[in-house]
């Protein structure tokens, strides 16, 4: 029988099935552009990274609604919120790689993580610094609480279906990207209000940095509740941050509080037990570090000569990796018979890119890519009920950071030949570049670029996740 005849037989006797996603796993490399992934591949000197092993590849725009860019310092902090931003492929490229070096054009109209995260989470564009805000022409006062209409997020829809939910990040748990999937507020730096909303939400797992009692090197410090209490406007009093922290430590909303590396590892080890007893159904994991798991560290290991290398400076030994957090989260969430949605963020890729620090960027994207591998391994594990017919895995960036340029070297030369910005003068901000999409599983085919210039928008990620959960997609029969 010829291959054509075999295909015809399958079409004739096998009716296409509609599969829904019981498990949806979204991984966001914050600030991770196409050339960031290329740099990772070249540094590791491999044919493809873990994220590139996913079946479908595409790319998307990240622009937001118009804003003043003033950062919510006073009054109404956006203008013309009813007008969309834009991306011109004639100037920026029909693919992320078409125009090399990456043109200066992409410096115009860049989003921030709040607007970009909101678009991924709810399927609508919003303005800079806002989390899930429904825009209106005259804007909203930045300093008035609860005067705004908000969009529901994919977490809201997943929970309505009875699914467990979680957010995981390598930066503070209340930072813009994890916040975008649950919190609703005009200003991304309302950390007290965001923390309160997250803590008292139905999220089953919250993991990240932002520990008030540890510094960027994982050393004890005087308490700092910045990511728990700072607000713009009359939300909760700033001094309530300590109260929120104490509620978390004492198991608010039934979440078991973990902070030591060994606790994260115990959750992640796959034996179905936690300290010899049952696995908790809900967890709040707060790594013992201030801003980032590793990116902001500055440790004197006695040998500064190799600090420029990946891992050349000693890592903080008492902090879990994002990979470990990812494994721990999957072990906790898989207990829910109705499935789950989780967002896992490599947040410090962005922080390192803002600094134009290739070494730290590579450390962060390596950990992120290992987290992708952990997810792939989990889906392929025959013991937990997941497979590619009931699971959707999507890997994206919320935007590109640093205007990283393509390189033609491998290994440590990637660090030595780093080039950020036009003419390598260094860019430390977000850009409006196209960013990559890697996906596999239920409805993932919709995210593929079917031809050069088949550009998706970041709002489309939400729509595909929603489709996968609510209605499902036909399983393709013909070769793809």
C-alpha cells in the first residue's frame, strides 16, 4: 500500500476527534526575543534547544495601547487608550530574522510587561502599566481604587471549569507578569493590592522570589515589604505588608508555606510525598531571596577571573532553580482530577537583558529552557494522565528586551561578542520586535507560522488557550 493510499484509508475510516485540554501550561520568557533563543542555542552549541523541540513554531507582535509612558506618577497616566499601537513588518521584518541587524524601528511603541502579560492572560490590549484594564477614551484615574472595569483572565475561565491554577516566577511573585494572570488594578506597582489579590485568590500554587527577610544574595536582612505593601492610591495601607506576609506563613487560603530549598526539592522529587506525608494540594513557595532567584546575586567566590562566564560566579546555594519550582508545581497541581492551568515565567531573562548582561541572560534562559524540558518530560510521563492529546504547552515571550543582535559564534564567544542595540551601543529597554512562539498539543497547530510573514498577535495566545479549554480542537489526520 502506498503512503497516499494509507492516508486515504485513515480519512475514510477514522473520524477526526475533538480533544479538549485538561492541562494548559504557558511558559513565558520575559524579554526573550528570537535572537535570545538563537544565542542560547549557539552558546550550548546544540542543534535545537528544548523549547525549539516543540512541534509548532510561530512569532507574534507585542504592542500595547497608546500611553504617555509616564509611569503613573500622577493623575491619569495614559492618553488615547482607545487607540492601538502597531507593528509595521515593512520596517521591522515579516519574520524575526528577516532584517539583520535588527533595525532601530523596533525601538518605537514597545510595551511593558503589565500590558503584554494582560494581553496574554485576557486576550485584549491594554495600556502601559495596567493589569487587565478595560480601556475607555478618557482613561481612568491612577490613584482611585476600584473605579475601573476589568477583563477576566484565563485563570478565571480555568477555575470556572473546576481546574486547579498556579503562577510561578523567578522574580517577585507580585511582579507584573504573574500578577497579570490574576490581579486587576490600574497600576502594576500597586504591589500591596496585587499581593492581597493573589493571596486571597483561588490560585492553588504561587511560587517566586520577593522574600522580605532576605537580600539578593540570599542573606538575612532587615525586613523589607516592598513587594507586599507599596501602593499608589487608597488600596490597603502600606504597613499591611507584614500582615499579609504573616497570613501567608500561617497558611492563608489553605496553602502550605515553603521557603527552604529542600522543601521545594521535596515537592519536586516525584515520589508523591512531602516530608514523608501526603502532598499538599495548595502551596505558597517563597524562595529565600529578594528580587531574583540568581540574576541579581553578587557573591565573592575568591576568583573574579571567571565571573564573566556562565556560572563563573558562585550561585546562591540555598535558593531553588526555576526548573525545581516547575517540577514542584506540576507535582502539586496534577493531583486535581479536573486538570490545571499554570503560568511559569523566566522573569529574570528580562532583568539581565535590561542590564545588557549576556552572562546572566544566558544563565536565566538556560534555567528557563530546563523548565521547558521539565514540562515536556511531565507530559510524556505515562503515570500522571497527561499526553499530547489532552495537554497544551505554549512557550512565548511577552516582549523583547535589549535589542539583542544576531551572532555568528558559539560557546563562550557568544558572551565575548555580545551586541545589544543599533551599532552595539547598548540598549537597556524593551523593543517592539516580533517574538517567538513554540507550542505543542491541543490546538497548538493554530499558533504555527504557515508561511513567512504569518504573524500572530499576543492576544491570540489567550484565544488558543481558551479554545483548548472550552471547546477543544480536531486532532489532525493528514500529515502536517
